[in-house]
């Protein structure tokens, strides 16, 4: 058990060193993310199938899918913004 916790800690430190874990990102739900994207970037919800919501930005035809999770992991959050071509740092500054 101790070896597992040491292994997890070392992976976290390695990821943090390469800026793959952002300390200023707080977990947000899919509902909050959709509200914030709609407020700042005018999105349109295209469809929902099971636990995934398909959205697109109104100013262009970029589409992405947001999973219906209570808390979006940083990797998922980052990937969604990357697919929508939204700068992550600017977005996090806007929502503060």
C-alpha cells in the first residue's frame, strides 16, 4: 500500500513538473462548463445522447462533446477547450 502511494505521488510530481496539472483549475461540473461557455463564447447545444452533450460554438463550426460528469477532470477540461480552440489561461482568468 505504501509503495502505491509513493508511486502515485511521484507520478503527480512528474506531471506537475511538466505543467500537466494546473493548480489554478478547480473541478467544475459539465453544467457549470456549459453555462460559462455560453456566457463567454455563445455556444449551442446540438444534441445529447446518453451521458454526452454535443455542442458547437456559434461563431464557427467547431464542435465537441462534453461528458455528463459531476466533476470534469483537468485532462477532460483541457481537451474540451483545446478542441474549441479556446486558450485555457484566458478562460480560467475570465471565470474568476
